[in-house]
């Protein structure tokens, strides 16, 4: 059971944290259509997270619920990729709402969706039938997320000098974080040997093909990566996750058991 | 089909979708089955999109409709096989069109084309539900809800939603 729940929490936390991040654009989108698109992508991601948390709660039993997992765990208990908790800013800009950078949002959604389109497809064959069912649904959704982010990646990269420069800067900033995809965690290793999880490194060549084709069309240069490999999926996070969780969890913690 | 199963189907036959009230849950393929389990009647529904905010409402509506008809049944949510727009009835698609929403095309076979093809070789034509023109363009991948894309007709100039294949 433990291999399953640890791995499911990794998948669920990925979806929840990125869903929460993307929802920050609700009411602040660069154009109305994108405001709506990002909110819809968030709804899909939060829906996927809910299905996974419900599954974890049913496996853990006792008084565990999806809300308990989302709202009452601490930063170090979250198992998402560090990439997904970063704010919508490049490394050198401020942190005001007004300096949110859409290129950063698009590049991140593209890099993650490209992975998940492959991973959900592979997880349709998981030995855990409930996870396989969630994967089959999520796959249909992530294909639209990938299409959306890929189109905007090309539009921004192959756009004006300003949009190109900002998209390349976002790519340079975010790409090193994708190293975490390929560094297997103990939870992933356990899930793979139990037949529940998928060895993500077997998807790397396909991910590279998707990424390189899109970057080529977008006239963007793939950054060299190296150096520190983040470990969010082991619970070692950047300073940004705490702020994200504080905002997301404050209401549930201020009014435990509230219903509306 | 025994009498209680038939009665449940009859009661739910016309129950409308809360988001698009011109189509029934049965037309949309959300209402999957009514069956007799060991401990009584079971009504099976399946979610559309994982995050569809209407799902809670749908479950409540199904329960209330059964209760009003005096039918005791459990409502079970089932994920597999995953809902697809291919389950939509022809009648349902026609009702969508009349309501101003372009109905979904069939999902492409295999569906994993997004992987390596940079751009679809041929962009699918979505006829305008208002005037029937094939001269339409996509304005946004996501429309009023996640399940729809926003289109515009270049002939009658009207915007419209397209129910995306899922
Ligand atoms: Zn028209």
C-alpha cells in the first residue's frame, strides 16, 4: 500500500500545485480568452488532483480525506516537482502581481504537459486499476493542455523581439528544473517495482522529441542543463511552495470542517 | 429489464444536464447504467472532465429525481471506461447544434497523434451552428468551459462554442 500512496501523492501534488499556480491568472489574464483558458486548465488539474487524493484517502483509510491531504499537510510533506511551485516570474523580476510573466507560465505548462501526455499514457497500463482509470481521463485533458501551451510557445517564441526574448529567458530559467523529472526518487522506484508506477526515464527520448520540435518551430534555443538537481518530489522545496500553500490552505485551517 | 430498472431509466430519461439544459444526461453519455446489485438498485454515472464543476450537481440531481419518483437507488460514480464524447447520442448532438453549440467530431482513432506531429496535417472543419458555413476559425482552445473551444464564423460573424472531442 505504501508504494502506491507515496507515488500517488507525487502525481496528485504535481497537479494540485500547478493548478493552484495557474489559477493565479484568474482575473489577471493577458487577454480574456487566456484568462478563461488558464482557469479551465486549472480546473482540469485540480480535478485530477482530487481523484488522486480520493484514491490515496481510500487506501489509507481511517479519517483520511482528500481535504485533509490538500489542506493539512506541511510544505515538506508535498511531493511535487519544484518546477511547478515557482512563481510566474523570471529569476530577475520582482514579485508583484503586475510582474507576472506569461512566457514563464506558458513555458512551464509546455514542459510539464509534454511529460504528462507521455506519462499518463504509460500509466493507463498501471497495475493499480484505479490509477489506470484516472490516467485514461487525465490523458484526454493533458493533450489539450499541451496543444494550448505549445501553440502559445510558438506564437511567443516566433513573435516579436520582445516576446521572443522573454520566452527564451523563461526557458533558460525553467529548463534546468526539468532535470528533476529524470532523477528517480525512492517513491518512484518502489512504485515501479510494484508495477504501479512508470520509469519516467523510458519516456525521455519521446519528451525530447516533443520539446525539440516545438522549440525549433518557436525559434528558441534549448538551454544546456547541468548543476543542481531539485528534489521537490522528495519533499525538499524552494522557498516559494510555503507561500503558495499558505494562501491555498489558510481558509480551510481558519475554519476547519466548514461547509459551503 | 425488470420493472424497477425500467422505472429508474424512465425517471432519468429526460433529466437535463445542469450546464447545457437542452441535452439530457443520457444524451451526453453521463448516465451509464441502471443495474440491480445485491443490496438494491444502482445508478451508474461517469464524470466528463476530471474538474467539471457540474459533477456534484449532476449527482444531486440524479438522487433528487430518483427520490421524487419514489425509487430507492444508490448513485455510483465510475471512472472506467473513461467518458468520451463519442458516447453522445445523435439526438443529443442535434440538440446541441440547435442550441448554438457545434457538436463534437468523433475522437481520432488512436488519439496519440499529438506526440510527434507538429501541426495536424489538416485542421478539422467545424461548421457554424447558426448558418451552417464551414468558413470558421478557432479563437481560443478553451471556451466558456473546459469541454468547449471558442470559434467564430467568418460568414455570419457570430461567435460560437465547439464541444471538443474528448
Ligand atoms: Zn455562421
